[in-house]
């Protein structure tokens, strides 16, 4: 009553999922058109960086604004 695993189907599924994630990651890691870095340091030595960037292909619709960010 035990089922045997079909490794050919599993290999195809894993290959397909890996391919999809690779394609998604290639498009997700695109650089902005320009970026500015501001470096801050407090009197007690704590450091912080703020990055401001611009990309004309970014969404400008209010539906895409992340108010938490």
C-alpha cells in the first residue's frame, strides 16, 4: 500500500520551479536610474544610511504606495 515516488516528475517540477524563480529574480534586481546615499552619524557613534533613488518605470499609482515604508 506504499506509493513509490516518481523521481522524473519531481525532477521536472523542481527544474520548472527553479527556472521560474530565476526569471523572476532577474527582473526583480534591476537598478534604479540614479541613486543618492546620505550617511549620518550621531554624537555617540551610531551610523545610518538613507538611499534615495529614481526610476521612471516605477509605479506612480496610489495603489502601489507602501505607506508603512
